[in-house]
C-alpha cells in the first residue's frame, strides 16, 4: 500500500510539472482511486472507479500492456 502511495505522489509531481502532450497512439486506462462519493460528484470522462483500498485486490483488472493513469 505504501508503494502505491509513493507512486501516486510521484505521478502527481510529474503531471504538475509536465507540459501538455499529444494523445498517445495506444489505449489509456484511467482509474479514479478516490472514494465513490468523490468519483460520483466529478470524475474524468471514461475513468473507472477503483478506490485506493481495493487496488491491490483488483490488480487483475488493470491493463498490463497499456498506459494506466491513477488519480
């Protein structure tokens, strides 16, 4: 769990400092790790809800070949 939090923090820093990029040429999975209430209130179009506490249990559902963005 701690490793996931470190990755999320590092990803946030990268996104905050990165310049906009062209869309990738391959599929991107977007996973919203916030609680359901926050997801229902507002989420990125196409994002899937997977609260952080269940990511490890649902790892088999996460693409291993494409780009996956957690937020």
